[in-house]
């Protein structure tokens, strides 16, 4: 979501004459779009600010200036405190106020002109606005082959470990027509894949022009995806991040019925222990989660999953940890993210007793990541001998190499002709590693790779 927000900020600043630079020393404005989800991410903001200050000093020596802004969830949570600690920062704003960036910059420039050489005061804009920021955003003017599209924001779930409901605010769904317009635009600009974004993307319930089968003038995620699948040229649809509680039968059926919908779902479970799930306020059990996985698999047998895990939530015992390992063993995730629990200010879990020792967290994390890694490797290896449609949409680490993604988000770094950049290409998978696949191109021809039988996503090579 932060990547999406940063792109919107770029779009907002373009009409003012700004353009993106990869080189901080060239920047008239530097904005840190920050994350507050764990303490480590927050600490990074202050060290990054320290580095920017050096660039700002250097530019001033050369007679230029650099406005420094802090946006995102750290901006939202810390507000004026940031300017207190780093007085060289001139604007602080949150994820719901960045649409006012042009006004903030204009105000700072005016202040600076009026005070000539004097430092202007910093601006802090972190109120949650009544109007939706989406109404003020400019439509995208460029698009990568794989584009993000925010459809929902914020969260009302209040998991006890999480800052998101406080920093992103209440749940909000964008009207369906607005999303469809944005999606059409992205496709016309070159997107072949769109990932629908939301903190609780499957809680989506946007105003719609006409009623869905359930009678309300509101669409759920499945209905929206169905509509988006009619857009000519849109080959792949994904959505992230989902909450198990908001998975409904329509969404499960969509994976059976809509070939463009990729067979890979990020569905965080956080823990496999019911005791911990309850303390986390997740409002579902491990069994509920496994049931959902089973229903998805029934709808589409080649579906795969990724998840998030929090290790060492307050009160987590060895038995709770084992329950998480057992759930992992059962689902066998294709990919997963795991984090040590990090105390977040103002959240209920931060004040809970029985915080788990750092040493124990590290041991459990190591064990869990080992198991997840084994499963990811087997999953990757299970694709050896198949043909996968791979979307090459970005540069890989090595010079001349492109990075592609299979329907299951597996990375395929390959040397490919430049004309295939941004295209979906059939690749015969020849090897699978911990974090990537290797293969060779079967056909250079762009064939779209959508087979209504679904088997087109993964075909055995005839011997
Ligand atoms: N500590 C560790 N991980 C956290 N997450 C959210 N809050 C915390 C926290 N306090 C993780 C969850 C969530 C992901 C985005 O970040 O697993 O799904
Ligand atoms: Fe945070 Fe997700 Fe829980 Fe919302 S549902 S509080 S965003 S972890």
C-alpha cells in the first residue's frame, strides 16, 4: 500500500513541475513514506532522516534547498514529535492526508519567500479528513505491467497487536465504478496484471451502480473482480491482504469461475493456537482457517497460499508455538512472512503481561522459518517440468536479467529479449530453489495464457 501511496504522491506533484529522481542529492523535495507496523520499521525512519539531513546540508552549501517530508503511518502516529526530534523536517502527514501535499508544499514555499532566509515553521497535517482522499487524487498517467490499485483502506478489526486501525483509520471502500475506471485506465497504460489493495481487501463493500444478487446497491470483492475480469487486456487479477473472517462463498466461487483471478492467496493466520488467536482478537480458530483453505482448494485444486505469522505474542507458550507449526505442516504454504512480535504503543497487546523473552522469540522464529522454508522449496520444486505463464515486469539483480512472476508469485529471473518485457511468456520450469525458479522460454509469442479450464496455468509437458 505504501508503494501505491508513493506513486500517487508522484502523480500529485507532477502537475507542479516536479519529477522523480533516483538521486537524493538532486532532490528539491525528499519524502519518506513510512511504516509503523513494527518497531524496526519505525526506527529506520530516524536513521534515514539523519542521512537525508546530510544531503540537505550539502545542497544548502551549494545554494539549493531540500524540503524534507515524513508521510505514512509514522507521520500519522508521531505527528509534531518528528519535527521536535528532527527540526530540519518541514512537513509531516499521514496516509489519509497526502492528497493535500500540493497545498502543504505551496504553503511552505510561500512561508519561505515571506521569511526570505529564515527557516519556515514545519507543517503537521494528520487529521483524518471527512472527505475521502481518493476524491482528490489524480488519475494515474503511467502504469507498470503489474499495477497496484487501492480499493479499500483502513481497518475496524482491532487485532490487539496492530497499529493499523489507529494509523490508517476506519474501514472505507471506494465506489465500484471509480475502481473500474481506474482499472481501465491502468490497462490502457500498459497494465496486464492488477493487484487490488486494501488492509482488509476482502471486507470490500463499495457503493455500486446496481444491486448484486444479494439485493444491496453494494458490491463485495467477488462481484467487483467479476466486473474487472471483463476488461479487455487485463490478464491477471490479484488481491491482498485478506482476513479469514471476511472470506465468503462468493469469493471462493470466484476462484473457480474467473480464470483471470490468480490461484494464489495471501491469507494471514498469525498463529495456529486458538488461545493466542483469541488473545489477538482474530475472532476465528485454527480450525476455521483450515476449513477456509479446504473450501478454496475444493473450488480450485491448484490454488496455493501465503500467510503472515507473529512469533512470541504475549503469553505464547511452547505448546502454542507447536500448534502454529502443526498448522503450517497441514497447509504447506507456498510462501510466508514471519515476524517476532513487536510491542506497538497504544495497542492492547503492548500492555499485556507475560511478554515473551527475545531469546525465546528468536529460537521459535528460527524453527518456524526453517519449516516454512522447507515447504517453499518443495512447492517451488513441484513446478519442475511444468510450463508456467510468467509475467516479466521488472529488472532482476543481474545486469540484463528480467524478473518474472508465475501465477503463484514465484520469482523467475531470466535473460530475455527486451521485447518480452511487460509480457506473459510460457516458461518451462527446469529447477526450483528456495526463493526462485529457473527455466527456459517455450514460446516467445505472447499468448495470454488464460485457459478457462484453469489447467492452462500449469501444463504438463508432453513427453
Ligand atoms: N508485531 C509483529 N508483527 C506485526 N504485524 C502487525 N503488527 C505486528 C506487531 N505488532 C504483522 C502481521 C500482519 C503483518 C502485515 O505485519 O503479521 O499481518
Ligand atoms: Fe491489523 Fe490486519 Fe488486524 Fe486490521 S485485520 S488490525 S490491519 S492485523
